[in-house]
C-alpha cells in the first residue's frame, strides 16, 4: 500500500488535531443508539494521533474495555469534487468501524497497520461528518492475542468485559497515527514493488507498477540524490541498471528516487539499492557481514501513549546514534511509516515484526493443540503478514521479517502453524531473511530450522537464577552452541535485560540497581563475544515503558537503557563504549 504523497497531481489533507470523543457507557451502546447517525453528544476533546487512555485522569477511561467513538467534520473543497478521494488511517488500535455522514464505509481489524477507503461516493462539497468507532478488545483471533471474558455480574455492570493479555506492554488504544484524505486521478498508480540487486559495480532495480484504470504506458525514471537522471524505462514492469551504483549502506544511506508517470498520475518512491543475505554464521548487507547493535523498542511515551510523535522519534534516532547503534526491532508490532522512512534516510537496519505476541498465555499447557491458537488465529496472522509486506516491502531499512515473538514452539501443532506462516511470507518476499523470536530452549523447539536466523530472548540471572551473575556465561555459551548446532543458522540475541530503577544505586550490586544492570550486561556480552555465530545483540529495552498493572511491574517495565523520558542509565554508557568498537 503506497504512502500518500503530495505533488502537482496528488493532494493531501491532514485530519489530525482535536476530534470529538465519547466512551460507551455499556458495551455496544453507540451501535444500539446509532451514534453515527447524528452529531455525537456529551463529547470531550480528544487529540489525534494519540492513545486516549492517558489524556484524561479518568481511570474508567484508562481501563475501559470496549468501544469508544471519535468524530469530526471534514471539509471537501469545491475543486476536489470530481476527483478520486481516499481516506487513509495510519493505524487505529485495534478495531475500527468508519462512517461518513452516517453511512458505514470501512472496517478494519489490526491496530498497527494502515487501511484506506474511497470516499467520493459518500461526501459532498463542504462539510461532512466523519465518525470512527474504535475498540481495544482482543481475543484469540487477534494479533496481539488476548482473552476476553464476561466480567462477573455480581461485581461489575451487566455486559461488561474483562480483557486478559499476556503481552508486556500497556494496551494503549485509539487513533494512533495520522488520518489523511488524499486525491489521485481516476486512473492511478495503485502499487509499486521494487527489488534490488547488485552485480559488480552495477545496481539492478527490478520494478513492477500496478496501475488501476485506463492509462497510457508508464514512464519510469530513476534519479540520484542530486536529482540527476541515472536510468529510465517504459512499461509497468522491468529492470533498471545503474552503473556505479551508490549502495544503501548501514548507517550510510543513499536513496534514489523512482519517479513514475502513468497517464495523468505521478508518484515518486525513495528506494535504496542493497541486498540482505545470511550464511550459517552471519548476516550480510551488500555482501558484507554486519553485527546488529541496537534494541527492541516500543512506541510509548507519556500522555500520548502510542500516538505518533515525530519529535520523540527524531530524538530516539539521535539517542541510537549517540549509543552507536545501527538497528532496532519493531517489537512487538509494526511501527509507524514515518519511523520507517526515518530509518531509510538514516541507514538504520530494522527487524520488522508483526504483533504475534502474547500467545504464551497458556504456558505450560499446549496452545496449538487445544484450539486456543487455531485456524482463525492463523488466518489473521497471514493477513497481517500480507498487510505488513504490502506496507513495508519497498523500505531498504527492512532487512528481516520477524514472524512472531515467544510462541510456544514445543507444541505438536507449532510446526504446522509455522510452516504456514513461513511459506506465506516467503511467497510474498524472496529477498529478505525470516526470523522467529523465541524464549524456548532448542531441545524443545520444533520450528527453528524453518527460519534463516534464530532470535533468542534470554533472561539468565533475572527471571532465571536471579542475582546469580556467574551463571550467565556458562548457560548462555552452552545454550547458544546447541541452538547453532541444531539449526546451522546465525543466532541473534533479540532480548536480554534486567529491570533497573534509574537512580537506585547499590554496592555490591543487587537487582533493580543501576550497578546490577551494568554487571548483568557485562556478563552477557562476554558470552556473546565468545560465540562466533552470534550476529547481533539487542538489549531489552531501549527505554522504560508502560505496561498493564502487575506485581512484577512497578510503574511499568524498567528494563530500559534509557528512562521513559529518555535519560541514560549507567548501562547505556557500557554499550556506547562497546558499540563504538564492535
Ligand atoms: C520478553 C518479552 C517482552 C517483555 C520482556 C520482559 O521476553 O518479549 O515483551 O517486555 O520479556 O521484560 O519481561
């Protein structure tokens, strides 16, 4: 799905800002009373994009399980009246029903990917009422995975739901990313797929354009970063050859512009020429080994929760540079398109993950064989992979697809399930390696061999052998070797960490102190350095973040190397020094 751009043909109107907002008093109230049929009553101001949870000080809104309603006017300019108009949501978490002037025009499930709908048939020049019903409810058919139950009517209002979720981040909800209305000509460039390769000094750009409607042929030009023409072609599919290509390199990005004209339409896509491959021990970008240094992150900040914050994102990239990182994983869901575009421009490597998280809920009972994760989960998992691929396929920053985080891969049903998602993703994309992120041990895992890399989450001396730092080195080196011998794949440490309260100092080091986090990482890193098949390390986590309330979580997850307000803990300096050399 193409990102909406503005040029002499296409126009974009941003529908961000303050919307009217109302929470339902009982589940389904808005639908029963047809809140979409007339202007919303008893509303409060709500910013978009933002999570609604922490905007007010109303606990019942923060913890609400069910639907909330957003509404605003959309002005259609007179000179748009004969144009094709598309309404596009960057993301609505987790379910959306969209109405224009009281008529339902779109539905979407999945809280971290965009969706769009043509609106010309439903709007008139002048003012139009746009209403969006948003639900944060999750069940076994959703990613992330949750369990929805009826609340006990003895203690809760009739019909109220309770949501249990095992994923370790607060279930922020709302209209999280920009809402845009954009125009295209009637015959328009619908999709572009670019695959790049390198042959000696030549860069090869394999492109495929999908045009909807009747037009003359496509005209393709490739421009370098100075706007100079480097290659051109005619036709909706073909290969461009770029002599002496400037490659998109790690932390030294070079972007070309693929400029497409089809009939009246015009679209320009930034592209990077690069390849990604793996061997039994290494990850290679442009044929050169790269060691991934960076973090699992979260979209998370005060007040706006998971709402897009470009200032925060820009700052996070500055911190990534300060600490000498070159990569991150979009744990545990696709991040905003704006974040991916910044990675493209700045040469960061991204492991792009779908929200297949929270499926370890039933541990140690079987998941796949008990029908908890079954055909409906699998169907949505595949749809989400397709949507992720369609959104992110042209980003040079995306070097690996991560298909799930910590599923129960020892279950008898796990292999068949993972074969399905792996085959699905490989059929979509044959240019990027696939990873499964696991907390399982190799003796029990049944799916590792399907993937190109193994992502391991390991918390020795934290969740296991707590405060026994000496256990880390022997356990990790042993375990890593067994994983590598079994799969013959490079291993990446996708998570390791210890909760640390910034400013809490203890000598000798004890858990939750900054000193403990420093010693913890020194021991882990010593083990990683002694395993030649390890291709990267992502300490968990970049910054502290909000979680559901729980006795193991004091004001959220504190495993950040930075605090939630982005100040470094002592261990950040360990990595800054280490990564300047590694
Ligand atoms: C994990 C999860 C991550 C948690 C982390 C923790 O294995 O993948 O979502 O936040 O552990 O801190 O427990």
